[in-house]
């Protein structure tokens, strides 16, 4: 069975500081991995996805994530936080088996950015 | 172009009543997904449609929940005899095809409150 663990339900950083949101997965086969962002009262927006190509994935808004098989991790980073990055972030996994991507989500990390 | 739309945006109902939630996917998207987002359970997969058929209904929590899709487009999620634990945000997503690397695009959700 697949699962996702996001360490830290709340993360707070200063504007301009490094953002690091942690995601670890459990899967019997190398999975596909996704990061989504949710702004208040909005749906989910894809930030980036890993689908077994390059292990370092660049996404929108300056975010990137690195797939590390040995650590079963897919942490999300951004070198310099902006106030507009305040939102909830979800890591998700899907299996390359079965032919469709039913997403299994982590519990989410709420990012706060303060001046 | 237009994104995924859902209606209503908010629904308040009394315990025991039936409700219908509607999803209009992006035009041309053959795959459609329903998820539920609640405080206690996080983001959960409910059901997946490929065209008008639903090969995976494994996430529907009980037989009070059903969904259909017509014309390979609009989908309706029906909850019969609503219970307070059904209160949640119901999110719909669509993707271009069943290929499991295709990006899922999410609608803004329907917030259901059962009194």
C-alpha cells in the first residue's frame, strides 16, 4: 500500500528565507510523486511532479523538489520565501501500476511567511 | 480556457436529506476524479471515471454515496440520507487521459455542511 507522510503540519519562515517542506513516501514500487498547493477557498494547483525522469524537478513559482529513492523522500524547497507563498502544501503519490493516477495525499503542511 | 467548475460552491443541508454535487470537467478531459477534504481525514480519493464508466469506486465511504458521469463530461456525486460526518469539501479533478502522468486539474470544491 502507498502512503505519504508530511513532517510538520505548520511551518513558519521569514520572507526571503529558505522554504523546506518535507515529504516521505511508502510504496512497493517507485512511485510518481506530486506537490500541490492550495490557497484559501481555492482548489489544488500542481506545483511539480516526478515521473521517473530527472530526479531534480523544477516547478512553478520557483519551487523545486528532489526525488531521493534511498531516503524515500521528495522534499519541496524554495530558496527565498515570498509573502504570496503562504498557503497549504500537499505531497501526493500515485502508482505507475494500474494505468491511472489515483492520488494518495499527505496530511498537508501549512506554510506561513512573516515579514 | 475554462477550468474545472463545481456547483454549488456551498451547500447546507439537514441530516437525512439527499444532496447532489455537480462537476464540469475541462472540455476534452476523459478522466475525472472525486476527492473529499475533511478536517479529520485529510484529502481522500472517492471515485475515478474513465469516460462514463467508473473502474475504481474503492474510495466511496458507504452505499449512501454514488456517482455518475454522462456524455463523458458532467459528473454528479449523490449523497443519500446525509450524516454529519459527511460534512467536508468535495473536490473534483479532471485530466486529459487515463495516463497516470497526466496532470489532474482541480475545481474549487463544494463545501457541504450537514446540520
